[in-house]
C-alpha cells in the first residue's frame, strides 16, 4: 500500500480501507481459484493494482459514466477503479464463471455498490452501451476494437470521447 499512497496521496479513508483489503481477499481467493499468478500475488499492489489505477493519472470518469471491464478475470482493473470512483458504474464480464464468482465475492466483501460482475462474453452483450470499455491483457488490439466498437454510447459526457482503453504492453499485436 505504500506505493499506492505515494502515487495517490489524497485517498479517502474508505478508499484506503478498501484498497488495503484487496491483498487478503485476493490471496484467499487465489488459493481456491487462480486469478493472479500464484508466484505474483506478493506483487499485487505494484504489478496489478497500481497498474490498474495508472489510468486515473490521465483520465477521471465523470459521475454517472458506465464502464465495461471486458475479460476482467479476477476483477482487475475494474475493482480498483470502482474503489476510486464510487459515482461511476462498472460492469465486469468474463466468459469464465469461476472468475466472476471471485469478482462478485470481492465486490460484496468491499461493499462496492457500483460493480456488477457477469459471466458473459463481449459478443453476448445485447443492447448494452458504455462510455468506455477497459481491457487488461485480454487479446489483440484488433479483436478488442472489433468487440468494443458496437458497445459504445453515441453521446459523450467525459473530457475525452467514448472509446476503448486497453492496458497493453510489449508487442501490441498480441
């Protein structure tokens, strides 16, 4: 948490409490269901939570925004972002039910009212529209673009136009 406090010094007490709860919650769930590499759980804050929150250094979503975390896995980046922005709605989807179980259990343990986890794939979403789609380590950027395009709202309420926010590194073709 030291690292989180360094980059986000103005956390509310509730945000701090919830972020601190992530390590024991993910450690417990990781023993049952592999959500984060078992050898990487010790680096949860540095490699996963801080990475997810880095987006907030560039963009703050307006209250009332709807965000889709596509292929959320165990809930990152959606859960850390939801902790930081309680007035923004987050829908976290993944095709694997056991991952969504983790998402919903962690969201409930943190009392996050702005998170809804669902076992779905992007192509199964019908009629749903979002201001932004976030994705971390899901697939190639070309596939993400195709899956996300039809899920965007036409009207913009944020400082930047609606779109896909992909956490990518290394070879962007993968």
